[in-house]
C-alpha cells in the first residue's frame, strides 16, 4: 500500500508523508526548538572550560591640587585566566537540566512528526477509498444501463414485461444517484 500512486504526478504515500513532514510549519518549529536546546547545552558545557579575559584601557587624568594643574596619561592592560574548580555542582546540574530538556524537545518533535504523518496517511487513504467508490459506482451504473437497454428492447419487442422495465428504471436511477453522490 505504501507504493500506491495517488496523485497525477505519481506521488506515493511515503513521498506524501515525507513532503508534508519536511514542509510543515509546526514540525519546523519543533525542529528549531530542538536545535536551540542543543546550542544552549553546548554553551552550558563551556562552564567546564578555562576562561580567558583581556581588558585594555587608556586615558588622561587631570589632577587639580595645590601645586597646580597636572595631567597624567595612563594605560593599563589586564589578562585573566580562570578555571572552574568547584562551583557547587552548578555547571554539572545545568548540563543535566539541558540534557533532559533536549530529550523533551526531541519527544515534542517526534510527536509533531507522527501527528502530521497520521493526518497525511488518513487523507491519502480517504482519497484512495473515494476513488475506488467512484470507480465501483461507475461500473454499477454501466451495468444497470446495459440491463436497462436489454429489458427495454425486449419490452418494445413485446417479449418482456412492462413491470420489469419500471423496476430496472428505478434501479438505474438509484445507480445514477449513487454515482453522482460519490463523484461529489
């Protein structure tokens, strides 16, 4: 059933589901949330790594004192290197928190994907079913039409009964009604 062609371009159920999942906005939102959580976890893991900071400053100071005005030029540069030794397990538990949040986002993505796949599958099989019903109704109408013409020719020839013609007329009208219903 996965390879049944449905659309005019020959798209199968697998292709229809794949296209719907990859282009659905809800699934894309869940995917980006999952990716975002991965990035946030990577940032938190950075707490285990050494931290290097550099700062530079340059300026001019004016000092008004009893001896007179004096100007000083100053410049400074600092380089600091920090390594986390113990932070009360804050980084460890933040990483665990983001691991669990990442798992939650993964399950949300899986749920959205499966819901879209289910909706597409239902729609696909509804279309297949309705197409089969239309084909059966067309076949039913053609057969009733053939029997009607046969009984009508017998009735005109005087061989058949008039009641048979009226009965097949009713059945032909019902078959035509069923065909119109299925087409619509």
